[in-house]
């Protein structure tokens, strides 16, 4: 006799993603029950030198990794950029919309970098009659044309 044991594996489409994330487009066919497997972030972040004018603070988190700092910025509605130090593991969420051409702080401070929040296409709601690009999860933008 050939007996087999079957176990029930949850599918991602039954998973509730953390705030600031959304369910992967292929969740119906994906096995898993965690954010890392089933969910995608709503934003990407671009690293640049520390800016001279960082703007108002939204939240501070100490002893955190860069990934956690990105997640925190994604869940704080007022956060548009953040300053992070890997050496100090310090995260300072900022309200200011920073641009790549903004003046850098002189001199730079320790290993601090500024990270600019960029919306990903995968969080964009397309107009009626249009659908999300198959590579949307890795594309930056937030409009139907992109």
C-alpha cells in the first residue's frame, strides 16, 4: 500500500498584508502566509547623500535595520523621505519631499544618507479599460501612462 499524508498549506490570497503593503498580484496561486512571501511594498526608496534641509520629523526609530526604516516610512502617511545611519542604526522619518537635485549637507555626517520615497506602479489603480503592467512590481511611477 502507498499511504500518503497531505497537509493543508495556506494560499497568500487569504493573508492580510501589513500596513503600507499590498497583496501580490499572483497571490491566488502562491503558497505562504507571511508578508515577505505574499506582499509587496507600495513604495521604493532612492538613496542619495544627506540633504542640507531635511525637513520636519515625523517619527524616530533607533536600533532598526534599513528595511524596517523603509517599512516605517511606508506606513506613516506624512513620511516622504528619511535619514538613516547603518552604523548607528538610526532612522529619522521626514515630512519633506526631497529631490535628487537638493543641496547636500556639507560636511556629510557619519554615514547618514537620505532616502527619497518613490511610489511603485504596483500600487497604482488603473483607469477603467486598462490593466496593470506585468512588471509593475519593479517599475517606479504612479500614472496610467507609466
